[in-house]
C-alpha cells in the first residue's frame, strides 16, 4: 500500500492506483512543461523583419491589375536611390522608403487606383488625406504619414524652402510616383528612358524643384538605374539591400501594422467596413474561451485582421455587387484567400498566421476553397477563424441582404456543424457564450465604424 500525505489530508491507496496517480502527475507536469516551451517558441517567432513586412503588404496593394504591379515598390526604389545621392540621414531614408511603399494606401478601390495611375483625377488630395489619416493610427508612422499627405503637391504650391525636410521628402515622392506612372509597361525601358528624362527635366522650377531634378539627373544617367527599376527581382533587391534589411520589429508593432491594413482592406466598401475587425474580435474571444494561450489568442487576432488582405486583388464591382455573383465572378472571388496566403507567407516567421488567415473558407470535408484542405490539415487556429468569419459575415449587412438575427445565425451554424463542415466544438463554444461574444464583437466593430465614418467623410 502507498500513502500520500499532506498538511491537511492523508490518502491510503493500493500500489497499482498509486502508480497510476504518479504517472498521471508526471504526465500533467510534462504537458505543462511542453505548453510552456510552446509559449516560449511562439514568442520567439513573432519578431519579423520590417522591410519584409512592409514590402509584402505593399505588394498586396498592387496585385489587382498588371497596370499597378510593383508600382509602389518601383516608386520606393526611385526615392531610395535619390535619397542616397542626397545623403539623407538613416531616419529620413527609412521614413521616405515606407512612405513610397505605402503612398497609395488612401486609394481604397481598384478603380480609384487605376484612375490615379492614369492621371484621370484632377483632384488627388482625397487619397493623400485618407492615407495620412490611416497611417496616423500607427504612432511611429506619423512622419511617414505627412510625406504621403503631400506627395502630389507641386513645388510651385509650396511656400517653404526646399531645405525643409517635409518639402524635400514630399518632392522626392512626387518625383518617384510621377516617373513610375510615366513608364510604358509594354515598351523596353531603355527605349523610352530618354523621353522620360526629357519630360522630368521640363518640370524643373514648376512641379519639381530644380534640386530634385538635379538628383534625378545623376541617378538616371546610369542604365543600371533603369534596369533595376523594372527588374522582376526588385522585391529581392529592396529586401536584401534596402533601408530595413536588418531591422526587426516586435509583436506590438506587428499588431499595429495589421490593424492599419485591416482598415485598408475593410474601408473599400461600406458593407465590409467593420468585417475584419469583427472577425479578429470573434477569433480573439473564441480562442480565449476555448483555452488557447494568451500569445496564441493575440496571434489569432492578427490573423483575423489580415484574413481578407487578398481582397485587395478583387475589383469593387465584384465586392459591392448587389446580386448573386456569376460563375466567372465567383472564380475571381475565390482567389482572395490564395492571395492572403501568398502575401502573409512571404513575411518570414509567421507561417502559422498565414495558414490561419488563408484557410477561413476551407471546410473539414475538403469542400472549401481554394486549397480544399480537409480536417487533418486544419489546425485549431484555422478552425476558430473559419467559425469567426462566417459568424461575423452572417450578422453583417451585405449588398444582397440584411444582417441576420440570432436565430438565423444559430440555424445556419448548426447546419455547418451537423454537416461536419466547421468544428462542432468551437461552434458549441460560440452558442454557449453567444451573448458575451456578440457583445464583444459589436463593441470592437463600433470603434472601427466610428473611424470609418470619419475617414470617408472628406
């Protein structure tokens, strides 16, 4: 017989039961240690390269049209090259680089981006102001936001000296953006670069300060400059040699960038203006109640904020269509989760976030899209995000229907559960805590809605 005693109790057990209890204690201890190690590992992998992060997200903004492909990266390359010639400080180089990579964040629809690219808008301040407001939500991007605000302002409209940092930096971005939009993508670059140089030179003293044009003359004299500018390897060049090649950012800043892009994604349509904020909130509270670690819960919130980033490649004519999508339109729509995975997966160290975010239309029986994952391929995080996405979508107004009542949402989720399409355990957690979850999601969406209303009321 074995005896287990404590300060207030004494238990006498048969040897066989005692051995079972000891084995159980060791198993629990091992599980706690393993979970602890996993938590340490999770913390270790959520520091990412800033250049990789911003380049990947910038790339997502130019996915929607061949006309826009690499537009912001090319602009960033020009600004970076001119900044080196001007011998700008590291801090200004970094601010200018990010401003160039994100300078069109305020153009919320594909149609608007193309119109700006083709110089079809006389009034360009709208997307500049929206861009500034979006970036001001990230405290350490406030300097970058100012440059974006004035990147379409001509030299003749400035009252300050070119020596003023904001003026010079804004003029560099003005030039980079103007050059990139002047490139004919159907013509070999060295068959057109002389015409581009001539056009830029003619702007000296009017749209561009002569000092800015002089910097451009130095850079543009090298064929290498033009060949690098249109190289398919430009992403790699900027990543490995650009200003942020050695800069790592911590998780708190990753969350801020994720929220910035959440707004860029959602604000394209009033019907989805708070969708990702709702999905992120639902995923966060579901994972917490389900028993995931604090870090896993925070990572799922990031995945929720970024889960629809692939929709930046989808035209607004499809996103806002009031009726049922055609087969051809649905085929385009199905690509958005593929692009979500492709974009996030290029950011080193957060592959798990890429999977959680991109698998939100996958189903346990393999009938989802676009990867047709089955149950064994879908982790707990991916399953939680799948439930969070459909729960949020059902409760929202859409162009083709009003948001559903609680009864309607429960009925549909039961069908997904009973049909073994979504995880039954997670859906049951949602049902058992419906009021708490719905209240939390609604609160987070109301904050996003308030910012959206201020953002679009220009």
